[in-house]
C-alpha cells in the first residue's frame, strides 16, 4: 500500500487559517496547505490552546526577543488526527489522534548532539515567526513531533504541550519523593507543574498568586495557598525547590522559605523589570541552583503525553472557554482581557 493513501498528496489546495497581520488585527482567510514530504505527517487540526506567547504576539507583535514582521498564523498548543503520511512513515498512524510537539530541531548542531534539543541552534517552533502555527485546519509535521494519544479528547490533547512545560520544570528542579516545593504563579503552567510535581512524589506544595481568582481556580492542587511569597516558616520552612511560573522578578526578593542549597527553576518568561538585588546575594551565599527552563527537553513531551493519556491528571479543569476557528479573533481578545480565563481553546473542527 502506498504510504500516502489518502487523496490530496502533494496538492497545494487551500484551507482556513487565522492570520495575525498587525497588533490586534486578526483575519480568518484562505491559505495554501503545506506540501507533505518524507518522514512527515499531515494532521487535521482539532483544537489549539491559546498561550501567553500567542497573546503577546496578538497584543504587541512580539514575544520576548521574537518579532512578527510578516503575516503569521499563531498557535502552538495543537492536537488533531493524522490524515496522511509521507514516505517512510507507518500508514497505521493515519486516523490516530496526536498531541503535537511544536518545536522542530535540526538534530545536527552541538546542542542537539549533546542531547539538549530544546536549545537547538537552528530550531523553529509553530506559531513563532517565521513559522506558521496551528490556528488553521491542518499542519504538516515531522513524524517525530506527533505523539499518539488514545484516551484524550481533542481539547485535553491540546493541553499536553503546556503539561510538557510542567514536566520539564519538575525534571529540571529534580523534584522527587518527599520534596517540599513552592510554585509561584497559579496560571495554567503553575497548575500543570503542580499536578506533575504531585505525581513525582513531593510531600508538600505551596502555591502563590496575587490574584485571588487564580488561587481559587487551583483549589485541590496544593497543600497551602499564599497571596504573596512566604518568607519564613509560613511555608513550613525548608522548601527544597521553587518553580517560578509567574514571570514576575519581584518573586525573588525574599526567598527565606527556601532551605540552603535549594533549586530554583525559572519557568515563566520574565518581565523586563529589575531583579531584586538581594536575590544574587542569597543565591551565592546559600548555593541555590538556578535552572532556566526553555519549553521542554528530551523526553518531557513524551512523558506529558503518557501522563495525560493515563487519565491520572484532570486537564479539563483548566479549559474555561472554547471558540470555533472563525471566531479566533474574539478568542484572542477575550483571553487577553479577561483575567478569569485559564485556558481558551480554538476548535479547528466541530
Ligand atoms: Zn504554550
Ligand atoms: Zn540542533
């Protein structure tokens, strides 16, 4: 049987896509479909979760150092069904639901060869310029970037991507049995990191957020909740690790709750504000291990897909709104302006 069984192989064709043209200028328009090559699969997209980076691009045309200079399809938290496979890919994959790992790597640079592919020197990522993302009807990906799931529906399969951020933070912070962990930021990433930390066997989770609604939405995930960073025995003392998921540098002002030698994983993209000067003094004196976390490294996405598919996590609790593809502009605007939203989904297929 031909590896490309379904119709349309190699044909251009067009489909609906959500294109960012300028700040807050979103247009749903026809775009040509990508060609399918060797070792690639075509995924008919079902759902995309909106993420902080999508909202940054939507609001400002930039996210950290990345700037949108040409019309761009947003979205990188995608899931769908494989509808077509290129040469070299097992045809059994057709029909399977997959979570899409959006970062594509070269496999040859020194970082890839060192096994640290999330730091690839030539990497690209769906929804980051110049690479179109998943707010459209289909996407072509390397086979290695799609992770089959069996139990998840499309919406929760789209949450595998942010869960992978959480699993990578847990690994970077070397969380294990009996650890006490403080998590700053109770948004989707903080909540998914908490769920992953719990499965890793931590004995205590403290969760911090300045927004009462966010803390309330994390109910059941932590052991204690704080509206500001605890600085002493208020956290029970002896915190082994901090997962910083808020992006607010002020969080690092007073880390008196940490034990000496604690690990600090920086997960949230830091706002461009000064780091409190006391932080470096304390980090030096008490030998904190400060660990950057960029997306997810080797094995973390696979682990997230397996965990999610095992049913041992409640991912659905994060989904607060869903919109059809044609209303993606409204979805982005609402996600940006309504802070009570956790995870907004855009559905590419009904
Ligand atoms: Zn994301
Ligand atoms: Zn590379």
